[in-house]
C-alpha cells in the first residue's frame, strides 16, 4: 500500500536494478539499487541538501576532480584519519590559521625543506627540548640578538673553534672565572692562574712598561735565582661519551 517499486532484471542473470518509493508515515524513503555501475550526469548545477546526517562508504578508491575552486565549511569539529600515507601538494601558496591551539606529534622522523627563506615569530614564549643530540649548520653568516639576558649552561665540555678572528666587547664589566686553572696562550707565551693563588707568566721575551709607574710589593722578591716554578699544564678534561659530538652554543 505504501511502496512503489520499479525493477528491471539483469539479462540472463540474477541481478536487478531498482527504484523504490516508500510512503509510510514516518518511514518515507527513496531507494536506488544499481546492480553494478551508476553514472549521474548534470549539465549545469547540482545541489544536495541533507537536513540531518550524511554518511558515505566507499569500498575501494575515490577520486574527486574540481576544475576551479572548492570551499569546505565545517561548523564544529572535523576528524580525519589516514591509515597509511598522505601526500598533499599545493601548487602556489598555503595559509593555515589556527584561532587557539595547535599540537603536532610525529612518531619517528620529521624533515622540513625550505627552498629560500624560513621565519618563525613567537609572540610570547618559545621552548625547544631535545632529548639527545642537536646540531646546527649555517653556510655563511649567523647572528644572535638578545634584548636582555643570555645564559648558557653546559654539563661537561665546550669547545669554540674560530678560523680567523674572534672579538669580544663588553660595555661595562667582564669576568672570567675558572675553578682550578685559567690559561691564556699565544704561541710560546702563556699566562696561567691556578686555584692556589699562583700566577705564572712565561714567554721568550717579557716586557713591562708603565707610562707612569710599575709597582711590585712582596716580602721576598727573587730575580735570577732559579726560584721560578714551571708553568703547570691545564687539567685534561674527561672524555665525552663515545659518539657524542662537540656541542657548541652561540
């Protein structure tokens, strides 16, 4: 009484194509069954309006081709799950805008390649945490500008290697402190300070010149009497763990 069906049987087969209308109150339905393929051709515009829910299930592959533009508006939430791989290609520009928070989690490896320029701007606080190793290579120049304070804490050893010239400029006060041994070397000239208060100045030629005065005070002053002690060598630092590179912080 409430259903009307149009059905055609498959030629020399058990299949069928069907168009069914159900007009039962509260159960109204239009059902379409295609035994194999279904093609829809619209020469102008097509509009689909679903008041409640919409679900699609595809057993194999899906391909969507949009000649010009595509706009997708989602009122609340979107969840996208990809079982294996995902490839996204943008021919020109891409803009991503997140109103509140964004979290990205990568299980193993993440690689980023930028052809020309890369800029990161953080309005408040930025924290980088690396569990094991971090290295940075710059082909030409690198500059660092800090508005107020700058602190570097290294648990073991630090090595700075400069190919030509190194300059340091302090506007007011510079303090160099070492717990056991402080040494300044240039060729055969050495200036060594040790924690027991000894100061060793060693060189091929030593020149003292004061424009006004040269003062020296001590209970005993020895000159040319063989009392000079040899300059102590710097303590040998403990070796880094095997495979641990020399980490530099500029």
